[in-house]
C-alpha cells in the first residue's frame, strides 16, 4: 500500500498531457496566427501605411491658380471696345505660391517623423499582442496542470474517505471525520469549477487574439520547456534602449519637435507668389504681364509665441523620453526579479517541498490506518500537498508571465522556453 500511494502522492505536476489528446497547440503557432489575423495589428499597419502618404503631400507646392477674364469699354460684355480702347482685353493669368525656401522640406520631414513614430506604435501594438497571446497560452496551460493536480489530490481524498469510512464502521473514529473528508472533496470540486471557468475564458481570449470566433475549439497547449533566463539585467536594459518601440517612438517625437521648431523660425521669412499673364488686345499689340507678390510677416508677436511654443515642445519631448526610459528600467527590474524569484521557488517546490510533503502524507496515511496518528494530521498533510503542488504551477505561470512582459518591454525575444 505505501508504494501504491507513493505513485499518487509524489507525482509532480509537471507531467505533460496524454498523447491521446493530440494535436497540441504550440506557442509559436498561436503567435503566428495572431500576427496574421489579429485586427489590432492590421489596423495599426493600415495607420502606418496612411501616415506614410503624408510626407509627399507636405513637400508639395500649393496648387497653381488660373485666372480667366476680360476688361471692356462701352458695354459690360466680353470684347466691348476690344482693339479700340487700350484698356479692353481678354486674357488669362497663372499664379503659383512658393513658400520660403526650406519650409516645404521641413514640413515633409515633420510628416516623415510622424510616420516613423506611428510605425513604432505599430511595433508596440504587435509586441503587445504577442505578449497577450503568450500570457493567454501560459494561463491556459496552467488550467490543465491545475486540473491534473486537483484530480490527483481528489483521488488521494477518495482513498482517505474509504479508509475513514472503514474505520468509522469499525467504531474507531467519530462520524465527523467522514464528514470532514466529504467536505474537502466538495471544496475540491468547487475549485475545479473555477479552473474550468478560467480555461474557457483563456480559450476565448486566445480565439479573440488570433482572429477566430469565440467558440472555436482550442487544442491543449504544449508543455513549455522550463529553463532559467540566460540574460543579465544590464543586457536587458541594453536591449530595451535599442529595440523598445516606446523609447524609439519618443526619439521620433523629439526629432519631430526639433523640426517643428526650425519650421516656426522659418515663419519669420516671407512667402511669395509669382504670376504671369497674357492678354489679347484685338487689333492692338498683345499685352503680357509678370508680377511677384510677397507677404510681409509683420505679426512678430504671434511668430515669437510659436517659436516659444515649439521650444517648450522640444523640452517636453526630451523629458518624456527620459521618463519613459526610467519607467521602463523600473518595470524591467521588477519583472526580472519576479522571474528569478519564481524560478527559484519552482526549484524549491519541485526538488524539496513536494517530495517531502508526499513522504509525510504517505507516512501519516499508513500510521492512520493503524491508529498511530489522528485524522487531523492526515487531512492536513493531504491538503498541504495539494497547496504545494498548486503553488508550484502558480510560480511556473508567474515566471512565464514575467518573461513575456520582459520581452514586450525589451522589444526582442529573450526566452526560448517554448517549443517551436
């Protein structure tokens, strides 16, 4: 009997699902499906494509103006006095406005920086979706592991119930011991119902992220490999500085603000319009006209205010970049420590706590059958083993969730614990 019990009590919650339940859902397949079908990613991509059309528009000159008209003498209709009066004519004039040199180039560069910032926002959306897919995948995997732990411990409690009922029938223990085991079995069923609800929620989340109907069947997630992080905190900081879309977007905003400041300074210089026309004078010689119009930038107070505004925008953008970098470092450090702590606790539970708890339960169960220990010690040992195994999987889930957040913040894949 002890050896038979050991096969149940010492079975760790790291056993993969049965091969009869194949095919499995791989993490890579879930991520690829989201990258192909997620509507958030597609919408962000279309925003980038739209923004990339703006630089060409901003660099273009205003449309030319074509003017058609006549001047008449003696009557209001066209041609009256034509050829007899020197002020009578029929003609056309073409005008083109030219901004001061450098303005259109700066406007195009500003639009290009806005498009680049939008691309970084697209990258941010893409990384966010990938992280959410991975988190939903790991949470879904946790529900399967949790149910296996609950089922195994349910078998232990059923065994304890049979022993308790036999001892009660023999008049060796009070009936309340039987009721206590039955109560724990009912509580276990309630926990299983909560886990099943969580599974359905995570399946719906995965379907939503991968662009599939909510009721689509989701295969069982593959068992992820469990390996420690092979990257230091300083390396993570360096990865984030180089690849984080949030930081790169702030960099583009700084560059856009600096270009806007240069454009505001250009507004002190005048734009001009060139016009040319041809007029038919009838029998008289044709008349030609050329004119240059220059606007006079007299509203100096307004232009100085615009330069001051853009100067403050440059400072604000630089401080926003610094704040984003500090916030990113804080969150990276927090999740890095969380991942390290969770991995250490997993090793402790797996290698020490759970085996010792299993041995304690085996010993107390054998002693309970002979009357050497009381019922409370056996039940407590059974419940403690359950909690230790659940804690092991909760720490595994927390480890993977922290890693996915680190990947999202650093903008690069830093963990290869999942199967391809």
